[in-house]
C-alpha cells in the first residue's frame, strides 16, 4: 500500500481493473494507477467537486 497526495480529495471511484478516479475540491480529476502507485491529471476545471462521483456504463 502506498500514499498518493491529492490536495482536497473529494471523491473516489474504482475503474474496472484499471485503478481509480479521484476528484478534488480544486477542480482536478486524477487517474490513480494502482499497479504503478502514481497519479495522472486527467482534467483541470474551474468546477469545484464535492463528494459525489458515479460510474455510468454506456
């Protein structure tokens, strides 16, 4: 188990076998790769996320 620092982390959702998505209160969306223990910024918005994140399969 490792620690990855994401300021003001708001919500976390598992991606099917591919790690996690994390949103932050500062508008960031991060992909956490569990096999490499690192994070990648997916998006940086002027939006402010709270603690709700849902997965929708289409």
